[in-house]
């Protein structure tokens, strides 16, 4: 696996405080972080830049913004791992995951995290996904 300072992480989230906190923590851990304040900004970034890994909030401009971004990144860069981070279960009681192949097929993310993971948890998830991808 390459050094962290060569790993480009795209984070899309419409919560500016959460986006700042996570991006700052990952930058301190040595990643190059690209911030997008929502789905549409993330789409513009993806047109120009291929990240090494992406972290998307589920509900941004639309209730399914994260799903839309998962589909779009898979079409552009099928080898880029995606983490979907959301508070939808806490906010709506609706639950989903990536336990079955059917769920992975329609969600198109590699990992699902309840929103609120600290930068350390996100760092561990990124390392795990990129090692798995490389190995």
C-alpha cells in the first residue's frame, strides 16, 4: 500500500462542521483530502479528479444523494472504494447495510458506517479497504 500522503480522499457531506472535523482529522493523519459540500460539488470534482477512496454522506441535496454518488463513481472509476456514512438509521429508524450481495449490488458502496465516526475510525476503515483492494 502507498504512503498516506499519496492517498487522495474525497469527502462529500453537507454538514460543514462534520466535514471540517473529518477532513481535518484525516489531513492530520497524512491524507490528501478533497472536500465537497454536497452531491453536486462532488460530481464536479469526480469529473476532474480520480480519488483513491471516497466517503459520501447519504442525505445531502436529495435524500438519496449518497446512492447517486455511489452509482456515478462506480461508472467513472469502478476500482475506487466507497464508504457511505449516514445518520439515516438514527434519524428515520430505517436500517440498511451491506451484509448481502443484493444490498451491495444496489447500494454500490464497499463499507457502510453510521455517521459520527471519528477520524481515527475512518482512517482504520480507509486502511482496511485500500489494503483489501491492493491485496
